[in-house]
C-alpha cells in the first residue's frame, strides 16, 4: 500500500518558515534542498521551497505562488503504481525511477483534477515508510 510521506510547500523565506515549523510543531531539520529546507516529524518529510522568479510546477500561471505545491506517495513498485495511476485517470508529468537506493527521486503525476503529486520507492530524508498504526480502540 502507498504511504503519504512528503509534502512540498512554496514559501518566500525557507529559513524563517523552517524556524516556525521547528518552534511551533517541534519538527526536526533533516537537510537542505536546492531551493530550501527539509524538515521531518519523524514520519513525514516537509520541503519548504523558494522558487524565486521561477514558476512553481503546477502553478505556472500564478506569479509568486505560496502554499502547498504537491504531496508525495512512497510506494513498493513504481512501475505497477504508474499503471494504476494511469488506469485511474491520472497522467505522467516528469521524472524517472532511480534504482540506486541512495538517490532521492520523484516521478511527478497529476490527478484527473490536476493536483500534482510525486511517487517514489526510495523515500525522502526524514520520512519513514512503515509505521504501526494506533490501536483505534485505544484512541479517544
């Protein structure tokens, strides 16, 4: 089963935004992105990215866009997931599968409604694929 393990957010000041996430939510800095900062809550990776004057993928017509860019799904089999996405009406955008487990890669798709998302079998820094769900009976 695919696991939601990544969220990318366009921000003007990645450092200031990272400090907010660290202070407000106790998130941990796990690395630097080409355009910003990666944070984690121990399960999910959050990328805070500044695209400057470049268009934000999926929001090319919105100059200066800030907000959620895309989400990422960690899957077992990228080829099988590709078939399932297309059969469900999704469409490929860009990216390719990397067999090297030390390479973080993303294959981008769009839902039938145009929402951008990533698929990977290698994960993201600070993300954990398998997590034991809480016992629903004990959750109040």
